[in-house]
């Protein structure tokens, strides 16, 4: 505060003078921390989407002759990419 250059500021005036910059800095730091904490989630969802697209195309091509519909191919791809497994896939007719 330039008009108080030689005067000593009271505690209330000090708080008023510094509250906005301090709160703005805290807010900026919080936004950066939130953005950084979302990076692993973005990476995981990207990998899941790649897994899903690959498995849908694989299942559609490989098991089309076994009568697998596109919705079944998506269901199997979802199950596989979510970590489910163990149940037998339909057998492809060679």
C-alpha cells in the first residue's frame, strides 16, 4: 500500500493487504495438485480404451463364424479388459 509507506500497518490491514495473493497462490497450487493426481487415471483409461478396441476387432474377426454378434464381442472385450477371464470363449470354427 503506497499511501502507508512510512506508517506501521495494523494486523487487520496486513491481513487485508495479503489475503488475496495468499488465497490465489493456495488456489493455484491446489489446481496443479489436482491435475497431477488425475494423470494416472487418464493413462489407465487410455490403456483400457486401447485394450477394448483391440479385443473388439479381434473377437469380431476370430469368432464371427461361431455366431458371435457385435454386442457379444463388446461384452467379451469389456470382460477381458476389466480383468475377467477363466470362462471359455466360443470356439472358432476352422
